[in-house]
C-alpha cells in the first residue's frame, strides 16, 4: 500500500500500542517488524500491524494520526476491535 496511511502496531493482543503515519505502509511496517530503527517500537516489541486507514493526502493522514494520538487507549482499542476483532497481523495482506 503505497499511499498515505495511519496505522497502529501492537506488541500482542491488548499489549503496547504505537500509532504512526507513513507514505508507504508496507515498507514502514517491515521496518518495525525487523527492528531496523532504534526507538519505541523496537524497545517495546510492537511488531504486529493491527489497524490502518489509507488517505488521499499526507496532510489528512497526519491530522488523523494527531486525532488518534490525542485520544484515549480505550478509543484506540475500539478502532482495532472494529476492524480487526481477532487482532490478526494485517501485514501479510498488504503485499
């Protein structure tokens, strides 16, 4: 998926969550999964793509990311549960 997207990575079901934005979702999730960069997701083992939304423009994606990050953990869990109630890793379906 090579378009602006907002995504949530998780360490496990109901585990640590990371919300991000990218112009190339498949590449970015691969980087998280392989722990290619130091930071939050590597430290906390957030390797499962559990939720994402695509957007036509990066500015819209960034605005949505800010909205999600400003929300509560409960709201993030509700987003995940609505799209992915089994908390499957969505990465394999991106290719």
